[in-house]
C-alpha cells in the first residue's frame, strides 16, 4: 500500500504541472500561436513533462517487478480520468458532453496522449532505467 501513497504523491505533482502547463498555454502559447497550434503543442508538452517527472521520481517507488509499474500506471490513468470528470462535472458544473471534448483529437486536443503517457510512463521509464 505504501507504494500507492508514493504513486499518488507523484501523480499530484503531475497534476500541478498539468495545471501550470494549461496556464502557460492560455497566457503564452495561445496569444503567440493561436488555439489550433497551442492546444496540441500543450498536449505534447504535458506528455514530455509526465515522462520527465516519471524519470526523475520512479526510483522512489522502489518496485521490483513489471506488474507493479503497470498497476501504478493504471492507477495514474484512473486518477487522471476521475480528476478530469470530477473537477469538470462536480466543481466546474460542466455538462458531460463538454468534458468528453478533452478526448476530441479532431479539435487538436491531445489530452488522450497525455492520459496514455501517464498510464504507460511508470512501466516505460522503469524499463528504460533497467529497474525491471
């Protein structure tokens, strides 16, 4: 269970960086590039941030088997989806159809890539660092 507390702390750092990335997109990228470029660029930046955070902090988990890293990734992915829908629906009072738009690749939103990255990054980084 201790590993999931550590994983949750790392995930909270990822969420904080995602929020800062969103602020960066709105304040810098949108005015400079416009929304059509800023939105996908922000998704790519967030995916890189997730990989970097995973790389820097994965050793802290002290897991020794691939299944644990896969479970941590599924945990992060589940937390991410829960956060996105929970915040949108219960806090921001957005309709579910609006929340679903974060998965709309046709509009340039690469949230799905960031979600995939957060789900596979613990295992991928552990593999890259020869932890498994």
